[in-house]
């Protein structure tokens, strides 16, 4: 007899969201989590970093308020108090997740799950069988084989969220989303920050105009950025790197390794269940099915974008398939957001991707410096870029650098999902004054008919 109808391994966005969805569809669900509900996203990633960033940016704003006729004297950034704020936010949201699971009658078991066979799990000392399973165990910070990387002053993202003091000189290895966000946090809080990135640009997966634009802004904030660079050694007070073929040393007191994350699949017993995987993660099809019937995998354990909202949607797709409603996962309208100041957000094709695929396209650009709301808020850096097909003018990609770009990108996600055209964006009425009007102007610009520039 099967013990469980559906077991979900992992209580992050890829676990608790499909657990609730499955329960709503009448499926009996058991959720297994070895740590805290909410996973990395809620406890050590998305949420706590944004809470600290908010605190740091408020402090940063006190230095520029005089332009608006506001004087703030004696402002200080208290890291310990900012961490307490972060912990209050995390605790409240984590409690909310537990309440939602309880409300939907999801059984929650705290423990580490290990596959014993293709339909059997061991959790602690308890053995259970299942009809269906979703693996959503997330990811862990990736490491690098660099001499000195094990030193005490070398930290990872989890450690950076609970430091006892602001580093005076912080070197960040990795210029991806994690590295750039932490650079913004500690720069705003008062650190001298240096980013070292192997690729030609920071944020290498984003549109080049977006990564170059944000790089320019970060440099204005006096963040040192070295691209085409490789760290060769970490010493007590310096990081040694090769930059453009030459050896350089960067002084530091703290080193943050932010080179991405890897699937958390070790010690899951995947071999015991016959589940196929490699170093990129568990192999799945477009239905989120593994090669073993009844077992699905979602989120950071599969080689798809490592984003909380992707994990949640993949989990929901898996649940629909478990319920017998065949549904495929679609990735054409996945938004990427970088929470810096200003923010960067992107959805759909980059210009580089369109060019590589041989797609004929047109581009519309609109700078925020001539947007009324941006002027009111003292914003000069930023833009909206739209990529559209040349013949039918369908929206292929939208890239935004602006305050609250992560909120503005929603309209672009809807546009791609509905296969909207430039004309449909233009025929939409936008409230004035808003920075969202820049989307309208970028669409007009792509047709050579921008009004306000």
C-alpha cells in the first residue's frame, strides 16, 4: 500500500507553492523540509537581501536629500539594527508560509529525505512509499578551486547576511546578479567595493545595453569593476588576479564569493531511484518529468533559470501533470530582475540572442532623463529598450534600467505572454506622470515616432 499520494522534497518556492496548489486540487500532499520553510529564497536569498538593501539605500538617500530641500544631519547606518529588520521580515513571511500550508491541510515533515527506490523515501528513521514525488531541494553556493579560498575572511552569500560589521574593503568574486546586488548593499552602507568578473561584462546573461548601463552607474558610485579578470589567489589582505594578462593585487579585509549556485542534489539518493542527472542538475522534459515515472523535479535542481518565480511555476506545471492535466513549461516570458539602485529588469530576447538566431528586428530606446516622473525623483540614469520583429512588429524582448524596474517589467511579461505588438503597446493608455510612460515612448521609438524625444 502506498503511504503518500504526493511527496514534495523542499519547502522553498518550488516546494510550498505546488504543495498548496496540489492541495487545492484535492491531492493529499506531504512536504518534507530539513531546514526552515521558505527555502533559500525566503531565509537566505531573495527576501533578506532586499531587506538589507532597503536599509542601505535609505541611508544612501540621506546623503542626496539636500537637492530636494531636505537636510538630514548625523545619519548613520547601524548594521545590527538592519539585520534585526531583515530577521523580522523573514520571520513574518516564514510564519505566513507555515500558516498557508496548515490552512490547506498540507502535512509538513521536518527532516532530510533520501530515495531508497523509485517509489520509496527514507526521512530520518522513517520509511515511506509514494505515488508521485516532486524534487525541489534547491541549490547551494558554488565554490572555486582557488588557493586561499578557505581563509576565515572569505565569506559566501549566507555569511554576508549576518556580518557583525560593515567591511571597510570588500572584494566580490563574481559579477552576476548575486555579486552585483551585494555590491550595491555594501557600497550604500559605506564599504569600498571591488567586483572581479571573468566575463567581458557584468551580468553576462542580460542584454548588453543593460549590463553596460548598470556598470556605468555602479562606477559612478565608486564601485571598482574588473571584467575579463580571473582570481588566482586569496591572501590575508589582498586578492591576486589576472587582468588583461597582467597580475594585479587588490587590497581587502573581506572577500565575498558570489560565483553562482549549484543544484543541491548530493546525498538525495537519486541513484537508488534510477533518476538521471549530471553536474547541471536533474534531467527533465517540458512537463518537468524525470526519466522515472511519477517523479518530477523543479527549480534550482534542474538546468533552467535559477529564479524563485520559475521554480514556483515549474512546480505548478508538475502538479497539473500529476493531476492528469497535461501542461508544458514555457520559458519565453521569464523575467530577470537585478535589485540594485537603479534596478535592472529584462524579459524575452536580448539583442544578442535575436542577432544570433538570425531574426530581423528593430529597436526602440527611450532614456529616463527626459521622463517627467524621473525628473521629479532626481533620476538621470536609466532607459527602456524594446526589441521587436521587423516585419510584424511583435514584441520580442524588453529591457529596463530604472528605479522599480522589477515592477515595470510586469507589463512587458504580459505583452510577451499575449504575443503583443508595438501597436498594442502604443494603444494602451499610460498614467501620467509615471516612469512606465517610457515603455510607450520606447515602443513609439521602435516605429520612428517617439513624441517626447
